[in-house]
C-alpha cells in the first residue's frame, strides 16, 4: 500500500495484530471479514487496556472501560466482586 492510502478488503491473513482502537471497537465492527481469523494483541495494547479501568474515577466508568457491556469470563470471579453492572461468568479452572 502506498503511504496514506488505505483500502478496505477482506482479510487474507489467518493471524494478525489488532491494535487497541480496534479491540475497543470490536463489538461495533460492521464487517468482521476485515479482521484476521485469529486476532492477536501486543503487550502495548494489553497495557493500554489494563490502565483504562485503573484510571476510571467511578465504578460505572470502570465497567464501561473494561467490558463494553460484554460479559467477563474468568477463572477468578471473586476478583470482580463489588463492581456493579458487570456480568461475570465463572469458568472452572483446569484441574492440572
């Protein structure tokens, strides 16, 4: 692609890095075929997503930054106790 020119096309990659802005907007994507089958994130995106809920000033904002109205699946449901409005789904931890 030439610098500054972007074309939307169906994704041809099985794996690809998805940046923070894309991760945040995943639930609102109109065409998932533009994304790789196996989206991956970088340590930078993980850090940015981790800091967002930490700097939130209210529980409501924390929930919005953390889950975007999606349920959180976790092996540690007690970690999310006391956060109103968050749908937490307990996942059994492997026994090995």
